């Protein structure tokens, strides 16, 4: 299990109803974590249309989770 | 269109007069302005006109249109000279043809008065003594201001403005910065910057870059001002509703800093011209709220080698990214390789936004632009900045330049493929004002909507066949027959997709109605 800090932006923030949260997860990779969260919050976007960053660096979805990671999910936005 | 022109060589009144012939016109009136040998008591032996050409043309067109609408004349035209003129040369020609003489006289008078008053044209007089002086062509007495209200003899209160001295920009506050100075100011004056989108992000961008003295500003926007724009698009006010943003923005630039040259693009860029357009600028700022435009700009920047400052907003937050192909910085596709569907990305219309959010992000874009133009210190790493204006944080997320496009042939390869796809799409998408127009052009209509949609909104009075988009491949053989087919759906998306599938099957004579039925009803409304 890993305790991770999550940050949500744009639609994800709206759908999660919060900009950040801390979760204890058994998910091994970022992809598994996102699917877990998607089921919980009902996120409409799939992982393929998002970018993920860990500890302020963009990462691949198969990166393994470590205790204390700060994970940010970022959808593209188009408003102007 | 084209009712106003700037001429650099002698005006030919005979040709202009012929251009105004109209079978319904019973009268024609022309006014010619000539260079005379004295002004306010001084002997003049010639003069020189200098115009802010783009703005003069836009404003001249508007004046001629106003005259046509105001007096109901059949046609009107005006030409103004620039360059060196001698005594007796024609400086300006105005003509109007109308059913009756009175309208023609009045339209002519209106145009010349407004031209004198409103056009950004400066006159430099050469005196016999050898001296010269710039004279502002404004503060005219305008007859038509006194036509209405019924008191023609009591309305002679002149505007009383002293003739405006030619404007001299003062950049002292920014030149005082040791990193700017005269050299920096000269760099700005030599810079050509393209701003795509004159909305919430574009408003601060355009205002700051004009104020800073960027030599040439290109402005791209195809929209008109809507009342719902005013909470965030600070270039405009309530009087501007319904007017084209690009023209208003060009006037705003001229008002802030008349020394800035404006190049206005009233149509959005497309895959066919984005690269050559970008190549004419030193820097591009993408300020639209349109995901397709953002990807197009990224591809254009990659292929032309022009740096691009991207920003976008969502509710209370925004994203900022600098794409600099020559510095090896990743493009938009490096982050999100596929353009997301419009439903996935949200918009100011659907998701809402507070006005200052694009204001802040636009100001940040302007700051990045000035840093790039002045070569000020800035982060060299590839990052996406996430700006959260609820908790006032800015997060810089570092990008791995070996991931993204680099893993799929590189940004250039990806951009080229994307532009080719967009070009193909452009060739397949056709725009019409009405379905009847498409039928008249020889197209057979194929409605690819579902039966229930057709029942709810049948095609109005034109023959069509019905093939739901999901079954289109089955009908490839039938559509292969001679003739040209226009596929139609509600938004243009399903019909475009169906056309792509048919083309993949080798059916070449099929096209998609651009924007679908929604675009048609929009045209009708506007
Ligand atoms: Zn790329």
C-alpha cells in the first residue's frame, strides 16, 4: 500500500469535487491508480486523453507508485 | 466590397466613374481633392501623405458602407493617395451613384468629411521656404452632423479640438530597465508578432504588446463581439456587440499606439496557410478557445520553426506552455498526441470562467512574448505551467523531451502528418448557404442521421436519400455511381467520418457538409 497525494485539474477537479486529496492505495502503477479513482469519482475522461505528472515531472502511465508521491492528472483545456 | 483604396500612384477618375455605373442610378456625383499652393497663409510647393494602410482601408470601407446605408445610394467609392504629390495633383477622389441626385451629393459629402476626420492619414507639407511640417488630417466640420435634429442653423458648435500633433510613443518606463534600454526597444520595434484569437486571452496580449511598441502585430479572429464576451474580453465595450473582433482590435491597437503596424486576418488560419503565415512572424501567441486551432498552431510552429506561446483556461485555472522548436522544446502533441474531442475539453461556454482568469493567463503570455523578444532570462527547461487562481499556485511540470513525439518519429513528422490529415479533411468539407444551393451545384444529398433525428428535423423541401452513418460502408457501391454526393448530419462530425470511411473504400465523389445542419441554421440566423 502507498499513501499518495493527488491533485486534480479542470474537469477532474470538478468531477472529484475537490482540487486535492490524500489516498491510501493498493494500485501498483499510475494507470491502475487512475482506473481506481475513475471508478470512485466517475471521471468521464479516459487515461489516454490525460497527462500524468509525479513530483512535478511528467511520467509514463506504467510508472510504479511509491509512498509519498504527489500525483497530478492533467486534461488538455481549451478555454480562452 | 472594396469600396475604398489607397493609391501610391496617380488616381484615374474616369475608370473609377465607370465602376460606379448602375442601371438604377439616375445621378452621379464626384468630389476631387487637389493639392493647392498654400495653406493657412504659407506657400506650399508639394506635400506627402502617409497612411496607416491596413487601418485606413478598414475604416475607409466602413465609411463608404455607412454612406450607402445612410443615404441609400447605389454605389460609392473612394481612393486616397499616399506618397509625394505636387501642386494640382489629385489627393482624394470620392464618387457616389444613386437613384436621385440629392442622395449622391450627400453621400459624397459624408464620405469626404468622414475620411478627413477618421482616417489615419498624415500630411506633410513642403513649404516654398524649404521647411516642412506634419499636419493632422482631422477636426473637420461635418455637415451631416447638423442634418438631423431640425436646427441646421444652430448647430455650428465646432468640436474645438486643437489639431492633434503626430503621436510620439514614449517607452521611457520600460526602456529604463537595464535589460531593455534602446537596444531592446529597437528589437521590439523590429519584431513581428502574430496573435491568434482576440478574446479573453488575446485582450491583454494585444494591449500589452501594442503598448510595448512591437513593430508589427498580426491579429487573427473570425468572430464578432457578443454580450457574453464582455466580462473577460476587455478590448471591447457594449457598443461593439455584433462587430468583427479583428477590426475592433486593430482600431484599439491604433488607439493605444499608432506606430504599430497591424495585419488583420478576418478568417481563421487553416492547414493550407498556417506554415507560410507563421513564417512571416518572429513569434506567435495562441489565444483562442478552440482546441483545433491550438493543435494547428502547434503544428504550424513546429514546421515553420516559429516559437509559440500557448495558453488556455478552465474555470479558475489555466495552462501555459512555450513551444520553441529551434530550442528543442516539446510541442502540444508531445503532451497530448491526439486532439481530444470537443466534448472532452470543455469551454468557457459550457464550463464557465471568471473574467480575470484569461486576463491573468493572457498577461503571462504577453510577459513570455516580451521575454522571448528581448531575450530576457527565462526557464530553459520544457515545462507546462499549471496556474490555479483559487489557491494562487503555479506548478511547473517538467517534460521529458525524449518522450512524446520523440518516441514516434519526432515533432516534425507528427506535425506534417497532422497537417496532411487536416488538408484532406478541408478538401472533403464543403460549405453552403443552403441545401438548395448544394442541389443547384449538382450534389445529391445523403442524410446520414438516425431515423428519429430526421423525424424531428426533416431536411427542408429538398430531395435526399437516407443512409445512417453506421451503415455507410454497405452503401459504398451505390455511391460509387457517377454524380457527387453531399453527406449531411447535425454537426458535420458524423458526415465527415462517413466520408473518410467511403474515401478509404475508394469512393472519391463524396463530400461532407461542413458544420452540418447547425451551420446552416446559424447562417440563417445571422
Ligand atoms: Zn511534439
